[in-house]
């Protein structure tokens, strides 16, 4: 199910077959580079490492806007992780998509890379605004 959701998010202009080919080629590349686990397990673990557990949301109180840390529900965690992973891959230029995707998946699996940094920055923002947590209602 996770692979299907990812493929649908990867798809551009309704070209699902192309998206599937990119995804499965990337998994094949991950399998070649990392032999200690199944490629799909590495992909799932990488997405798990990218999922944010807490984020900040703007809350307007008495004429002032506060960045209030709030928990992220499971489905939003998954969609944010997928979105961040794809954004990180699409920002890289000059290589085939499946290789860029394989690079970013392996980086996220090792808790590195652009998508993982995005998650860490989100958690850091939430931590910095802990003082406003009492506005979360």
C-alpha cells in the first residue's frame, strides 16, 4: 500500500507506468548498493526516519501569531515524508530520476540527506517554540 501511495505521488501528468518504472528501478538500485536488507524494507525504514512527529502551526491569539507545536497524525506524517522525499529528489539535477531516488532513500535510511534534514529542522522549530505549547487546544 505504501509503495502504491508513493508511486501515485511520484507520478506526473498521469504517467503511472513511468512512475512505476522509476520506483522499481530505484528499489533495484538500492538492492545492489545495500545487501543487508530487502529493498522495500529499506524504503519503508527510510520513510519512517523522515516522518515528523511534531510540527509548528500558526495560531492567532490576541492579535499576535504564535508558532504552536502540535503532534502530527499518522496519515499526515506519511504524506509529509513522501512529499519531502520527492522534493529532495526533484531538486537534484543532472542524473536519472531512479538514481537520485535511490541515493535519497539510502541517505534517509542512514539518517542523512535533504529529506531527513527537513524533518530535523521541523522538530527543531517545534522544540524552539515549546513555550507556546499551551496555545494548542
